[in-house]
């Protein structure tokens, strides 16, 4: 028995060292509030294990039985969540190829086809404090994602965004959208994304500046670089699933991105550097090909790490940091400067309806937006809560983005609230 507890203590010390490494080296202390529970929990179990060493054999046996039962229960729960997360009614025609597989297949017919790469992927390179691109490859067939059974593919515009290129020639824009993959049009084709639906509803020009992986600071930088002179309505589309996480986890660590907050005259002049943007996108696509892991390996690692259980039992739901209010205020000022009005659109995540997470975040964000006198459009209350089954607006009730019906209902509500 004594060897079991000695092994456990050594193992827990390694876990503690790994936690310190993740918290202080990888995230440079920016996520201490998240890792706090892991610090406390690991230390308590280490102390408890040391104490158990000095108790009699019978008590040690009981502790081992309880410990093994807890571990078994956690993995059983993880298995249950894995099954619960599986797509409903998966069609036999569902395209099961990975993004890289379809990229290689389509490249045989069209050598210029590319994959959409999140700008945030630059944080895995050494260049992000020297130059930071905010869009994709220009005027290229771009493979996006698959959640509905097919891969969405769009023709990018002159700056690499998901728009008809002619939208940039409009003398006045009715809508300009900034956001992450939800705005970019994740996993649906035109005209089923929000921007395209707004074009159909308003019969006016709409520009989509969304890119997957974007958080608030990248979105503000995108506005600064690409906003045209005359915009009637700027839609700041906030996704509760990861916007705060992206801001705290990654974006505020970038010296270059922080220049957009510190210097209102700062610009990378990205509109005039599209060739460089194209080349860096292509280099990241190559890197993604070289570092791709088999899906089965990723799934196995996530299972061993109890990813789903930890997300549900120890959800990371930070309060809006002070930087968010600064960013939204600056975005509002920029919209006014360009003759427009800013609307803050709050998008709910699937976890809200599947696991009842993010209950407090909306109210805190809403209060912050109200303090800035900006109109708040609550898609959670106005669209999803009115559905008998809100999960029906997500692909196969299993994937995080919205399906065609979901995007259409979101666009219609935005149009009604901004007329």
C-alpha cells in the first residue's frame, strides 16, 4: 500500500509542475484564476496522501478503494458526455474527410484553392509582435469547415474576407459586421450566413469582416484597418462561448495588438500589404499540414485529460476584463467617426442550452454595454429562448456553430432591431 501512495505523491507533484508550467510559462500568468482550482486541488490531495502514509493498513485500503471508485466514476462520466455529444441522426452522406483531406483532394483540380486559417494561429509563430495579419488569402476559393455534412467553401474578396468583392466598391454600407467564425459564416455557404442574409433583407451593401478565432482585440484591430468611410450600422457580434477567453488568454499578450489600444494613430496599413498577408496565410497552411494529428489521437488525449468533465464541473467563466470595456468604447467612437452607429449583438453558445453554462456572463456584459449607452441585441432571449428546443438551431444538435435555420433567424432579428 505504501508504494501506491508514494507513486501517487510523485504523480501529483508532476501534475503540479505541469500546472505551474501551463499557468506561468505558456500563459505567462494570464490565466491564474483558471489554474487556481488545480493548484489548490493538487496540493490538498498531496497533503492528504502524505497523511495517509502514517495511518493503519485498513484505512489505506479503504482510501485506495474510494480513490479508484472516484477515478472510475469520472471516466464513466466522461464517456457518458462523449456519447451525449455525438451528432443526432448523422446522415450516411455526411462528408467525413478532414479539412486537410478535402484540401488535398480539391487542390488536384484547383491549385490556387486555400484553407481558411485563423489569424490567431500566428501566436504559434515568432512573428506576431512584428506583423499581424487579420484576414485570409485574397480572391481565392477558400475551404472553411464542416458541421452540416458538407464543407463550406467561399470565394474571398480582395482582402481575404467572405464577401462578394464588389461590396468594397459601395459608396455607403448599410451594415459592417465584425466577429469570429459566427460572423465569417462557419460551415454554411452563401447566402446562408448572417451577412448574406442581411444583404437579402435590406437589399443594401453589407461587409463581413469576421474571421474564426477572433476575440475582441483582434476584432477592434480589424475595424481600425478595414472600416470604410461611410458605414450606417456597425454590428459588433459577441460570442459568449470564447470571446472573453480569447481576449484574456491570447490577445492582450501581444505587444503589437496592444498598440491599437495605446495609439489611436497606429496602423499596419494592411490594405496595402495583401501580398504579405497572402504569403503568411499560405505558410500557416503548410505548417498546419505538417503538424496535423490524427483525429483519433486528439480524441484519445482529450478523453484521458477528461476535457468534457472538466469543462462541465470546473467551467472557466471569467468576468469581463477592463480591456473589454475600453475596446467597445473605442469601437463605438470609431463607428461614430465613420458616420455610423454601433450595435452590440450577443450570441449564445450551445453549452448554454446543453450544459446550462454562461448564465452569469450575459448580465455582466450587458451591464457594461448599457454603461456605454450602446444598443444591446440579445439573441439568446430574442431568438433561442423562444424555440421549443434551442439545440435545433445547431448542426445535428452537436456542433458549436449555428445551422442554416439558426443563422437566418439571427439575421432576421438583427434586421428587425436595427431598421
